[in-house]
C-alpha cells in the first residue's frame, strides 16, 4: 500500500497533503501495540573511591539476572510509595517491560544503572 501511495504521489495523482493523511491518519484507528516483556535485568553499580568494591560488584553482576529472581526480591522488599514516589505495583510493571533504563545517582556519588533485557 505504501509503494502504491508513493507511486501515485510521484505521478502527481494525489497531493502531498493527501498522501500524508493516508499514511499517518489511518494508523490512528489501529489499537496500540503492547510493549515487549523483559526476561532479564542487568545491573551496574559504581562506587567512587572504592575501586575494589566496584570491581567485585561488576564481577558479581557480570551476567544478567533472570526476571523472576528480581521480582522475588521486589515482592519481599518493604517500602512506602511516598519514599520513592512510585508504588510497588508500578515498579513491578515497569521492570517487566523490555528496554527500560534506570539511572540512579545517590548523594554520595554512587551510581546504579539498571536495564531490562
């Protein structure tokens, strides 16, 4: 369909405005696609002025962690939604989605990178 539309546009049968509406306005009727589910979580923790600890944590989290293990720890964790600004259910759904990248920088310059795969 797209090739036919582009051929009509190049031959001057339809205007660019009509071609644009046919390409992009018709897609608004389609239902949005569901996000892909994640299966693994990759952690990276950097502690400044503690080179040995940072290397140990890099070795410890060298391979991605399966998502069911991370969800198990999240279920056991106790926190108030007012502390973090996000509820536990929202956190669980966010971790379950592929392609999420979380960067945390603490006051003591410790950096934590979390990526869902």
